[in-house]
């Protein structure tokens, strides 16, 4: 993210700059605001939960009013959701301190408003029909355009920004991380329940937006010029109004000078969030020094990308992914472990061993989806699942003590 659009500006300043950026861009070129390479920005969407009913609570307006001096807390589509952003960070260590401060601040505010928080991909029993849309022109335009499809998106994700030096570099990193979207979704899966039902999926969150043509799997391009041509064509035919309408699992964010990885469910705990961000950051550092890898390994065919995403949505870390056009299979856990070994020197160099230890524990003990299901099987209560999610958020670390033999 460029200093010109630093996340420590007020929300209004950032939105104003982005709006100006889109308005003034030439019709044959998108300006990519250069960032320091491989800086980090983290965005986390939070559920606002009534501390008595344990249902979602539409108190974002009150919370935002009390936090006007804190630009890291932002409005979201529903009044039962807020987003927390970090400043521009050089390392995951910096992001950790930043997020700890924000979560502590929110906990104090929440107490005054009767609110608790959770960061899993879905609230287990809230109904989207009961959720209230934030009163902004853009959000009501989205409802008008996409109707019921947009109404369903009461979901919560983790977005990770990586600073890029230019647009072409962004596309190269984009195409590298296309190989890891299933891995990141499997590791982060935390949305097994939807509107009071067990979906049978490890991650049901992606199903809420994949019906939209500009959401989910991204369109592949080879370089920045190809991306510009695609963008202006989509805009000309009124498929989108701006870059913000590309709700892909991964996308360039030229207004911030970043690549934005958006595929992850919201992680239940800060420790798990830091583990995922560390994995992403170490992979990025490896690719910076091994960029020829992308020239030797073809992008997954669209049918493979689609099938692999479905497999991890269904089975999470128990999925087998397709590794070749001839249909070869590999357990996704094994592929993650192989990559952790390949990037081990970068993990050590960045001093991320502690975070990656949490990642290894996820591989061994399971994701939030598995923990939530265990709680439900033991108690037959979705309210207890919500309580568990709240406690994990507050403790900042996963609790694997509830297991089903």
C-alpha cells in the first residue's frame, strides 16, 4: 500500500482518494500506485453479537460513532459487521501488535454496547433476512443490481494485501498465488453452519457470492496490460462500475499498490490469522527469489481450479486436490507440508517459526469448522457454538480440547 493511501488516514480520506483515482484514470490505463515490495496489510471482518441473545446485532452505527477517532475500524455492508484494518506493516510481527491493539479497543467498546465479537466465516444461526443493510448509496445500488444474491452475503473473511512495485509484478504474484487459493481456503475454513443448519461443508461462505459473475474465481491474465483491457471491457459493458466490483478470490488493488488475497474464511482466532498471513508472506518472499517457477509451472486449468475449490469447500483439509491435467491427486495437507518445507529458510529468516507452529497445529488438530462441529455434536446447541467462537476470539488462540473420538 502506498504512503499516499496509507491505512492510517481517516476512512473518509481513503474513500475520497479512491473515488478520485477511479474518476480520473485514463480510459486506456489504470494507474498502479507503487508500494514498497511485500509490505503487508490485513483486513478482518467481525461479527457484532448481542451478549444476551448471541444473535447478530445491528449496532455498527453506535460502535462506529464511538470510534470516530480510530480510522482502523470501518463500516461494512451490514450493520452487524465491521472491518478492522492494520496500518502498512513490514512483518507479521507488526501486524500482530496492530491487531492486538484494535481488538483490545473493540472489547472495551463492546462492553459499553452489550456486544461480543467473533471472526468465523459465518454466524451459525443468524438469518440474513433479519440483517440490516448499512445506509450508503453504494450498498443500496448493489442490492438493486444483484437483489437476493447480495442479500445473502452475511459472511466474514480475511483479506491480505501484499505491496507490489508495479502492475506487471502484481500480475506475476497473482498468478503464483492462484496455485494456493485451495490451500488457503482449506486452512481457514470456519463456516460449517448457515442459518441454523449444518451445511455439510467445511466452508459454506463462498457459496454466498459465487453466483455473481464478478465474484469467486478470477479471470486469468498474463500481464498488467491484459488486466487493464479486461477491466475497461467489463466497465464498458456495465458488468462493473469500478475495480471494487471485482469480488474475486484474489485481485490487484492498484489504488493501494497491492495484490489482495481474499479467498480465506475469517479465522476464529488471532493466532490462526497470523499463521495464515505468515504462510502467505513467506510464500511471497520465496517467489520473489524464485520467480522463474511461474514460467515452468502452468496455471491450473479453469476446471481444475474450480474442482479444487469445491473439494476444499466440502472437505477442508481432508480434501485431495488435482495436481495435473491428467487427473493426478494429492492430499492437500501433504502439499501444504511440502511447501512449508520448501519455504522453511524464509520462515526462519522472517522469524515466523512460532506462527507456522500454529499452522502445523491446524494441520494436525483441525480448523475452526471441525471445532465448531465438535461443540455442536457434544452439546446439540448452536448457541454453545457461538459462545465457543466468542471465547476463542477473546482468548486469541484455538481451543482443540473438545474432540469427538
